[in-house]
C-alpha cells in the first residue's frame, strides 16, 4: 500500500514525539534517582552527625564528672596532706600533673591536677627570676637572642613605666607595627596575651611538632616568683639556676615517694652548695590555685572530650573557678 506524503509526515512526527517523550521520562527518572540519592546521603550525614553529637555530649559530661572528682580530691588533700600515716585507700593525690583515672558505668575519665605554684608566674617575674624563663626557653630549643628578647619584653610589657630593658621594647616599638598598639604597662590578664609581646610567636607559645609550647609551663595565678619543686614539671625544674640533672632526678624520686616533702627533706638529699644557690628560686609551699585537665571517654574510645579549669580552693569549704575551657587544647 502506497502511503501518501501526508501520511509519511504524520508518521515521522509521531516517531519524533515518542522519542521526545522517552527522553523526558529518562530525564525525570535521572532527576528522581538523584533526589533519592541526595536525600539518602543527607539522611546518612544527619544520622552520623547526631550520633557524633550524642557521643561528644556524653564524653563532655564524663569530663565534667572528672573535673568534679578532681575538685573533691583537692578538698580531701587540703584536709589530710599533713597526716603522718595514710592507708592505700586514703591516698592523697599528687598535684604535679600525675595522671589519674576514674570509671563510670559506660565510660571513664582521666585527669591531672597541677599546683600553679609549680609554674613560672609571668606576673611575678622580676629581673632576677627572669633567668628561669630564659633557661626554659633555651632548653625548649629557642635561640638565646630570642629568649633574651622575650624575657625583657615581658618585663617591659607589665612595667608601669614606658622605659625598656636592653633586649626589651616599649610602646614606640609596638606603635611602629603594621597593626599598631601600645604596651600594656600592667599585669597580664591571660597567657594568650603573650602573643602581643615582642618575640613571642604562636609556635613558641603553643608549640609545634618539634617542641612543646611554653604556655604549658606558665601561669598568671600563683602570685609567687619562686617555683614549687613539689609541683613543677621536669622542664621547669631544669630551668632553675644552678640545678643539676642529678638534683632534678633526686627531686622527682622524692616526689614519687611523697608529694609533701619539705625544704629540709630536699636540702638533705643534695649537696649544701647546690641547695644554697638554688634556694632563692625555689619553695616547697603549696598554693591554693590548681589547674585540672580532664578528658572524658565513652567506652573504649581513644579520643575523649578535653576540658581544663583553674580553680581556687578556699578555707571555708568553697571553691571558685578562675578559668574554664571546654573543649580545651591539651597536649601531653
């Protein structure tokens, strides 16, 4: 049967319309599949985000439990540290950064308590005690010229006058910077304020892969120019003038046996000459200001929730929180 020209054109149009309809259906299917896949990915992401948030909250409350446990231990220590005899279950916790753990139903926490008197108080720093900070910086790998600049600049920063030391700086230096500001000429309100001081960089303050940050060994809370050798980290002990490696080891050994060794105990354990030279820079007197670093862990997790608080233990059975970081940056 011979088709007319009209019939051929109509058949061709129908075929084209069928092809277009098929393409539209295919595009709709692709769009629907894409939407379903996107929704699946979003739902999966939301589920994992919710689970991660739940786990983080649980770890945070475990860390909070560890903080309260640390505070309770400090009150117990204040009431019992002078007891001559203690049983195992009556152990008095050390305040030199020793790690302790506690366990709850489905989680645990690890906490460290450090007496702030075992750190270098930059607000109590003087021209004579500045040598401790200088030695610490050099021992951490900072070159001597930079260490001299940092120590003198810290002393100038908190000095009420605008005079500056040999390696220090006054407002004229800071006003010459691209983002100018004046020297504070008053005490530091936070350790992070050190980043404003000449010579102090982020790597020096917070550390890097090669060395720890100096911030771990500093404080603004102890109000003492001397180092409590019962609480100081080995890095701080080694920075004390005239101290030997043997003396540092003797102090660490004495502390491991009893954290409340007196100055007389320390003196009898080392040569009189060494002790007499060190004595202007050291003390065995505790303070009532402590930093507590805690990490809370759910079950067998490796990475917990870190927080840090600095607390003041009062004589009336109360305490005050001087600083609180949650989450905190804790490096060990």
